[in-house]
């Protein structure tokens, strides 16, 4: 009998669910999404959970076993009570996401469905360790550089959640001028900095295009982002003693050499030999990574 996990991924613009098999493959026809957004409320999120869970479980084969549900969410979260306090969904602060997924799945199947909540950065890190770019690492960090910056740790194949499930919030560490890394290195922050220097574009995609065409300001914004990320990763590698860091997210693809720029900054900034040896690689998983990671909370 094939075992599946119900995987749920909750972010600031959408939530998704799918069934994921024991080998990490998504089951065709089980994936769906619902919008979230800054105006999301406890009621709207609960309705969205019910919709995507019912869609996913409708695809469960008759001869298959659902072993449990894994939930990865934008944070902060509180694993001790199963709730989320998402910065980008302020009206949903305190939403009992773990209980909502458990209730929706249990109602469909007519039995209790064990459910595990994790931070989305930690879930992604677990997915990378299982099937992606950090397989075999003794200690790894996986991060996303996109509209925000976040990540999670894995050691010896195990997710490291921290006391409340929030280990890996790299984007909120302080850097230059008291700004957070996210306020310096994310796509929107990089575009805003470039505009302050006289650049006339608007988005990370515009930065990529103009830098490739030789625009010095756009290129400087990309280098500034990569340098800040690399320096923050040097601190993380010094503190945690990392083998490898995997980087994904839309803004990490803003230039062909973004990963190399981050590696250069990490190596130049790290004080000790053990932290200088930390490798920076591109994420090995595509847009299925967050769902695979949520499932891995149950399957691994």
C-alpha cells in the first residue's frame, strides 16, 4: 500500500495543498491553491484550508494510506500551540493553523489525521536535505531570497525547529545601518535602493534586465544584495558550523552569477577556516519544494 502525506503550504499571497508520496512525488490532480493576502482573516484562512484539503484528499487512491498532514507556514509561528502570527497577514494573527488542517482532513476521512506544523523555511530546508541540493550534508541552511528572505536549518537529516519553530529567520538579522537583511537584500528592497540612486525601473525583473544590458546602478543593487546575504551567511556559518547553504527564490535568479557573488562575500567575510569552507549552491528544487518540505515533516 502506497503511503501519502497531505502537504499544506501557507504564504502571504496564497496557500496550496497536495498529496505527496513516500518518494517525494506529488500526486497528479491533488494540487490546488487559494488566495491569502494582507487582508486575510482567521475566517478566510479557515475556509481556504477546507477547500484545498478537500480537493487534495478527493484524489487519494482507494488503496492508499494517508499517514498524516504536514503544514509549512510563513512565520513567525508557535509550534507549541499550533498557531501562526504572520507578519504579512496581520488580521490572521493567532490563527490555529495546525488544528484547522487536522479538523478539515479528519472530517473528510472520518478519523483523526496526525498533523505537524513547521515554519516554511524549515520545511524547505528539510526538502532540500531529502531530495535537493543539500543531500548528505551534516549541517545545512536553505534560504529563499525573494520578496522576503527566510530559511531553515537541518542537521544530520533532521529539521531543527528551535524552541517555538522559528529557527532560520535569517531575513530579520540586523545588518548595515541597523536595517534587517530583508530590508537590504530582498527583491523589493533592492529595487527601492536602486531607485534612490537614480534608476528608473520598478521591479526585480527590471533589475535583472537592466543589469544584463549594462546598467551600472542595477548591477550595483544586485551586488549589494548578494554581498549582504553572503556576509549574513558567514555569520550563520560561524555560529552553526555549516557544510552547505542552498539558495532559492525568485530574486536569487536576478543574475547568472548571484550565487557566486554570495559565495565570494561569505568567504571574504568569514573569520575562521571552518566557516570559510561553507559552500553556497543553488536550490535543487523548483516550485514544488515547499509542498515536498511540508510533507517531509511527516514522512521523514
